[in-house]
């Protein structure tokens, strides 16, 4: 590579590749990003700009060094060691911090031990050399800097990119794949710059600087492709905001509808309650009415529940909340079982209560959650099936599971069962609001409702409450 034109082109593109890396990084707006890579990119940008300056200054000395005074040339070469040290230092920090984000348990070891060890080895090696004012002495120092900083920095940054790729695989498969390739070529660059002396001849390529330049171009290419992960993150955030806006609009519309329904059913409920009271007075003196009294009690209980639901519809439309109290979840579930009505003979229900701490909740709301789950489980299991309800306290949570012996939920429907108005039941048998309302109730209690497992053997729905902390219902 003795042709000045070839030298000029190789080093120009070599430095330009690193300069373009720095531009690609600093031009990316990452201020609103939640990706762990975002706050570390400035380290890589400093490395890229510093390394570009170093390569272009090297080009200047190669082309014009013979025209400079030997003493000035020696001084410039001595000063040039500092950009080399700085560039590899920032690349090493970038790699260590990135690995620390992926493997937080090893963060302190990576951050403290590795830099101290490398700088200690570098200082010991350089101090052992006899000081001289010569170009050969400076070249020796340059090569040791590449050995103890350039090579480890390239390896650390390459492994950091490769490890980080797995954390963004779901967000952007393309970005993850590009980060892996960028990491691979950083490792290659670390080997070429840290272990192979400059001016080494490589078959088919000439001097090793050509391979270093090609590696830098490859790093630039895959880095720019990998940085599209921030675009993917922004797109997901925009889609999430649009989805929330749509849900907010839907909730607002449902609130208006709920308000109208509540007003329409409150008056008939009041008339029915009044008629029941009058009927009880009329039959109060009749003998042998014990069974009828129990039926009246059940009617009144269901009327009271229907009235509470009507009030809840008004709460939804007016964004009001019911008051939470301390209650035993097992007792709440027993209350839901009494409301289930006929059909338990064909599909028996077994309750396996465990010892539970008291929970802060709105009993009749949670009762509605279990009533919805039991109705769905009974429909799924069918005649001859079975439902098992089990409760337990574990890992700081209270978990209630409703298991049925039905055919399970189709895989394509699992992600949709909590959507409003989605139902797999026949027309007229379901509104598709039960699970959607139940999820909203659980979220207001600070808990969650989820499909624990499903398959041909049946479905298990889990209702999870936090043990500590008051619920906002």
C-alpha cells in the first residue's frame, strides 16, 4: 500500500466510517427512549469522533510527515497517543456499561475490576520500557495501548452489542439482528487493531489497515440498521397511545350508555322491591310459609344486587368509586355461589378454601367477578363437568383459581377474551362484557385476572389480589 492515492482513499474512508458512526448516534433523538442503550450511546459517539480524528491525523502524517522537522514530527506522534487512549477508553466504558445493563449482577465487577486491571497492566508494561525519544519507542507504546485497551475495548463493546440484542428481539427482530452483526465486526476490529501490528501484510488485502477500514464500514452499516430499534420503540409507543385513546373514547361512550341503562332499570327495580314488601306483609300471617320466606330472602338479595349493579353503572358513568372494606375472600366466593342459581347439580362446584389474610376490597364487586367466572366455567364444562375453586396466599398475593373441565380456550381467542363485546357463546347467550368488566374491577383493586392455563383438559382462570395496600375500587 505504497501508492499515496490508495493510502489517501483507505484512511479517508477509514476515518469517515467512524465519523459517520458518531453522526448516526448524535443525530438520533433518544431523550424519550426507555431502552437501556439510549443513555450509553454518547460514550460510543465520543469513541467514534475521537477515533476518526486519530485516523485522519495518521493520514496527514503518512502523507506529509517527511516534510516536517523530525523534532516536531516526534512531538506530534507523542501527542497522538492521547486520542488513541481516549478513543479506546470510551469504547471500553461503553462495552462495560452495556454489559452491566444486560447482566446487572456483574456490573460492579465489570466497572471496577476490568478497567483497573487493564490500565494497571498497560502502565506496568509501558513503565518497564526504557524511555527514549525516538519514533520506534512511540510505536512500541502505541502497540501496547492497542494490546491492553484497543483489543479488550473491541471485545467488550462487541459482546455488549450481542448481549443487548436479546433484550430488543421482541421489539425489533431486525434491530436485534443488526446489533449482533455490529458486535461481531467490533470483535473483528478489536482483533485487527489490538493484536495485529500496523503495516502487517494480509494476503489478498495488502496491509491490515484495509481490513480495519472494511470492518469499520461493516460496523457503521449494521449500527445504523440497529439504531432503527428506536424508531420501532417510538412506533409502539404511538400505537399504544392511539389504543389508549380509542379505549378512552369507547369507555366514554359506554359510560353514557351505562348511565341511561341505570336510570331505565332503577324504577322497575324500585317497583319490584315495593311489591315484594307488600306481598310479604300479605302472607305474614299465613301458616306453613317457611319455604316461601326463604324464597323471599333470595329474591330480596338478588334485587339488592341488581340495585347495586345499577348504582355501579352510574358510578362508571360519573367516574365515582365504591368504598372498599376489609373482607374474607373465601366468604365473598361463597356469596357468589349462592347467587349462581340453578345448574349446580348438572355441573357440581367444589370450593377448596385456604387460609387467607383479610383483603381490602368491595365485596359485591368482587362477587360479580367470581359470578362471571363461574357462569363461563359452567357453560364451558357443560352437564357432567366439574368446577373447582381453590384459594391460597403465596408470594405476597392472594390467588383464587377457577378451574373447569371444559374443552379449553382456542389459542387464537386467548388474547381477546377480555375485549369488550367479544364472546364465543351463541347469539343471545352472552354479551361479551363479563370478563371485560371483571378485568376493570380487578384493576381498580390493584389486582389482575388472567388465564393461568388452558387446553383440552379445561381452563384455569386466576384472580390475584395484593395482600398489602388499600385497593382503590
